[in-house]
C-alpha cells in the first residue's frame, strides 16, 4: 500500500501502545449510551436501528421506506418530509427550551452574543424572508463566505428553512478559490461580511468577494454583514450589494419552514481530492440530520445542561456537523468563538472554558500539540473542572498528545473520544462511545453502531489483525454523501470503483487483535495539514500557473506539529534563475491561488524531477528525500542519477 515507511514506523510504535482507559463508574452510570447490546442490535437490523434514530427528528410526513440502495446510490427515509431548520431551531423554540441558549458566541475582541432558541428562530426566519425577497427558491444555491460570527449559522439555517442549498466557503480561502466554488455551484447570492477578526487583524472578506466576482458571474446579489466597520474599507456596487441590517430591517420575524423531501440537498461543501479541482460534496436533509443528531448525542454524551464547544471553523465539515447541526438538532448549547487560540494570549481557549463553564470540548490533534508546546502554565491558570468529556478529530492523534490532553486538560478524569470521519461521511463513523468503550491512546477504536468498516488489501480481501490495508465502509449509512455536485461519474469512480459495492475512504488503517482500528493517514494524493485537507494536485496547479515554473511536484512530509507539512519540488523554465526572492514569490502565488492553508512550508528548486520511464513523477521518492530516509526502489526510474543528485542537493540546502 502507498502509506509511507515513516507512517509504518509510527504505527509500530502505536501498536506497542497498550495503555487502556476505561470510563469511570461515575461517567458510565450517567452516559447516554450504557447498554453494550446496541452494537449487536444495530448489526442484526441496521435499517431498524437507523429508522429508530431518524424517528427522533420531527417529521412533517413520515418516511415509508428506510433505505433504497441501488449501489452506489442510496436514498434514505424515502417519502418523508421534514425541515432541517425546524429540527434544529423551531422544535426547541416551541418547547421548554425556548429561552435556553442555543448559541453562545464570543468575538475575538471579547464581545459576546447569546442567542436563545426563541431568538434564533426569529433571526433565522427573518433572514429566510430576506432570501425569498431576493428571489431565492428551494434548490437554489447560496454561497456563504464569512468568519465565525452568529450570522453564519443564521444564514445556513435560513437557507435550510426555505430549502435553498448552502455552500459555505471557509473565510481563509482566496478570491480565486472562492470564485471556483461560486461558479461550480452556480450560486446567485453570496452572503459575506466586511471582514473578520483574526489575531487583532482584519481579514478582508468583502474585498475577496469583489475579486471573485470580477468578470462574468452567476451572482446577482451580495449581502454584507458589518463586522469590523471602520477597520475595513469596503467598495460598494450599487444594485448588487446590500447591507445585511438594511436588507432585513423590514422583514417579518416569522417564516413557515418549507417541508422538504428527505433526499433534498441540504448543502454542498467543497473538499480536496486527488485532482486539482475540489469536489462539491452533496449532503441531503434527512440522512445527514439523522447522522449528526445520533452521533452528537451518543459520542459527546450531550445533556440538556451542558455547554458544548467544538473549536472547528464552520467552513469545514466539522463545523457544519458539530458546531451547528448536531448540537442544535439535540437542543444543546453550542459555543462559537471567532478568533484563534493564541490571541490575545495562549490561554484564550482555557479562559473561555472557565468563563462559560464548558463541559465538552472537541478539537484537533494539531491544536493539542500546539498547546503542549506552549506549556502547561496556560491551562493551569484556569479552572477547567467543568470539563467532563474531550474529543479529537482531523488526523491520527499521537499517544503523547492523547496523554497530555487527558492529563493537563481533562485532569485525568474525562474520557477522550478520538473520532474518525470525513467530509464525505457527514458524521462520525469510528469512535469510542464514552460510557462503554475502553480507549487506547491513538486508536479511534470501533465503528459506531450501524456502521460497518473493514481493512482490505488491494484485491479487496480483509487483511488479518495487525496487517495494513485500505479502510472501506461496507454498508451505506444515512449521512453518506449522495454525489459530487455536477459530477456523478467522479462520485462513482472516486469512492465506489476501487472496491465495487464498498465505499473507499482514501485512508490506510490496521486493526488489532481486539478489533480496534488504527488510522494511518491518506493513501491518495491528499495531504492533511493541521487537520485540513489539501490536494497535492491543487498546489501543483497553482505553482505551474506561475510564469517561471516549468514543473512542480508536491508532497506531504511528516511534521511534528501540523501532522504533515507541504513540500514542493519545482523546476523552472529555461533562462529563469533560482533565488530566495523567487521562492517567496512562488509561495505567495500559491496563497493567492488557494489560500494561506496551502502555502508550501518547503520549496525546493530542482534541476529535474525523478520520473518513471513512462514519465510519471515518483512522489514516493520525493517523500523519502524530504523525510530524510533511505531511497526506496528506484529501478523503475528513467534516470536514477536524477534522484541521487536531488537527495544530495536537498541535504545540503535543508
Ligand atoms: C472530519 C474531517 C478527512 C480525513 C480522513 C482522515 C483524517 C479525520 C481522523 C483522521 C485519523 C481521526 N474531515 N482524519 N479524523 N485520521 N484519526 N480521528 O477531518 O474531510 O476534512 O478530512 O481526515 O485521513 O480521511 S475531512
């Protein structure tokens, strides 16, 4: 398999890991899921299990059929009608939870806003009316490009309320990346902000939208939230641009939710794949909501009195599912924070935990490693005793980080749930159930009830315990992606052709003697930098777009903090000289094309790239070089001397 040797070495260390952490009696006794029979029950009757979960939602019309599976296309809860905003907001607003906090928001400068379910219902309804006035109808796409401000979930839920399909684009993406996503979705309305706060600086969002819309565009209207005011200079295009406040000033606070088919698309979210073009992952209403409602309740053990905090940005799937839809579907209180964990100082997250009495905290290993590096003095300054459950997501968590998290944040008291899932899976697939599962640091443990996973070899046969292979999901599940927007062929090829009838995750994994899964990272051309997915081809395309570049090969190399770092090997066009200035220019070019998350950490000028006789760049050898390993098999190279020279040169310059 394609997983690197360093991955294998790390895994050997992982499999030596035999510490076990069982939930305390106290936690077990109060847990939402206490009966281990649940796994068995779900396995015997998966459709019955999922139907039972789906019935916890509020339906305008009940479904008649649980699953219609025509591989690789699934329809769940066929014939049902429901509304996602109604399920996340109204049904709580119309209950005793009306005055319960739905969203506790804190801005980076320290301003706050708390929206109760009752208030959220009104804000969402008013925004939905505004969208209708702009002519947005069920099925139309709306692009949302904002920072972490309350108007972002209000906008998402407003779309859901009228059946429009939202496409949230992470505020860190560049104007060009935004343009591609707007064009692909053919959005007619963009909702944005003048800017956002990040480390005391303004991120100029509206200016990026203006750039994205230069030339021809499907967009008729841009609505702008005033977040930073004077701090951003904003150009105004009369007739196209609207001020959020003015836009909504005369709208009614009431709007009937649209009854939507179970299979109506709820949102598109773009994610990186093996080619240069990001994939628009499509999620539908009933299956997605069932998946996130169930997993939030079971994995995070949510209780009505909890304050729950997932630190992800809503621009990523973790934010969609576990900042907004999952917690709100459960009627929970979700905390949303605008800024970064190191502003104004490195104690900001712990200060927020203390200030709001956070009970459940969900973050990424890269963030945990950053806190480790910053030192225990920061968490020690604050009272973290409210925490009762911790979660991890985005990449494999190394046992050292797991232990640090457990000891210094959880006070050796809280279970940790290491949750494996993807944009495509919509919801958590492999994770402990905190009241039942004995955790092993570094393992996501077992598939949740109703989910079936296997590790297989290239031929699709299950591998024995301890052997590496490809992670596949062997049964459809409600929150699975339905297609890639506008490209169903790519959907079929990417996920369902490698192992027909089974979903290919793109991840390598091993299973141990206890049936626990150990994730090994991607086996395709996707890099995971700080829990963010970046396609090697996207970065390569951005580099070769520069007039000086002839060819580029991009790889992910191991990085102790970020998981992986981006290393680019570039050959220049004839008559172009290498220089430090050009190196910086090329990095900046990638930032301009994609966004700061894709900025190469290393950029290396090569005279030639190692290629096979058929002309394929051998990225595996570049990885060996960048990770300082002995070179693997070079016999298929057209000219083995190329890679030897490159290695010598790299060692000299690195
Ligand atoms: C939720 C999310 C998906 C990729 C996935 C994996 C990696 C995510 C874990 C993990 C090991 C985990 N969606 N991944 N969670 N690897 N253990 N707990 O991250 O679409 O952005 O990325 O992330 O490689 O395929 S994502």
